[in-house]
C-alpha cells in the first residue's frame, strides 16, 4: 500500500514537471531577435522585470529588485533604440515605456526610503529614454 502511494506521488510529480513550461531565456531571445520582434521582446521582458522587481521589493529582496530594475532600464533602451533605427513602432514603444515609467514611480513610492534612490535612478534613466524617443518621433515628422 505504501509502495503504491510512493509510486503515485512519483508519477504525479513527474507529470507536473513535464507539464511545466520551460523557462525562457529572454536575454538570449532578445539578442537573437531582429526588427520588430526585438522591440516586442525587449518591451515584454522589461515589463516582466518591472513586475519581478515590484514583487522582490515586496518580499524584502532589495538587491534582487534593483537587479531586476537594471534589466528594465537596459531593455527599455534596447526597445527605444531599435524602434528609432527601424523607424517603426515608435508610438507603441513610447506608450509602453511610459507605462513602465509609471509602474516604476509606483514601486518607488512603495519601497523603503533607503531603497528609493536606486529606484529613482532607474526611473530617471527610463524617463530619459522615453523623452529621447519622443524627441525622435517629433523631429522625424517635421
């Protein structure tokens, strides 16, 4: 009886492990992407990392939160730069970066005072990326 329980538990855990989706290496996917896929992947990863940073700060993992925010900073720049180089998806990229900046402000307001400076530096950098993309968009049209 006990052996059959162990066998069932083992079989169930094996099935659950097989059914779990594989972890995607977003950094590698972005590096190997081209064109509009690179923009979409970079923005998606930046959004994921924004959510991960928020959760890390809520869990008291401040260093992990800051590391996640560095990814947000890097990949919003990748998206904006690629959008500018291609001359495509500038408006949707600008909108997504603006949303990310808003979430970063929300994160900053929710973390301990000691952590706000690091979040603010990332927020400032993302906001600069956003503003540069806006400048590019309006200069391009005139």
